[in-house]
C-alpha cells in the first residue's frame, strides 16, 4: 500500500472542501482506497491530505490525470502542491 501526502494552500477552506467532496466518487474510481484531511494549526487554508493506493503506479496515474488538476483549480488550490509518497506498510 502506498500513501501519498499532498500539502497545499487554498483560498477558502469551505469552498475547497466542497470541491474535494464533490470529486470523491471520481477519486475512488481512480484508485484511491482511503483518505484523510488535515488543516494547519495556525491556518485553516494550509491543507494536507493523504490518499492510499494499491501501488505507486496508481498514485502517479492519479496525479497525472488532467481532471484532478482541473478539480484542484476549481476548488481554489493556490500554487504548486508539495507531494510525497511513503509505504503505508513497511516492505519485507
């Protein structure tokens, strides 16, 4: 299992959350197996999410989808997100 973390700034959390929720069914179709949302302790517009995938290829395909980029822009993501991947369960 691969966990992808994404941290970005949003213009308005309520607007972003509405867009995030509206994209949920499509996110699941694109391989997301689980997710969670976190906001910065000092700023609600500092958002970090994680998404679980079966493998790294699925996570990267999700990131490369033009519809994801469009959904993020519509929801009010500002600038480029910071993205990293980890193994959810240690290999071996």
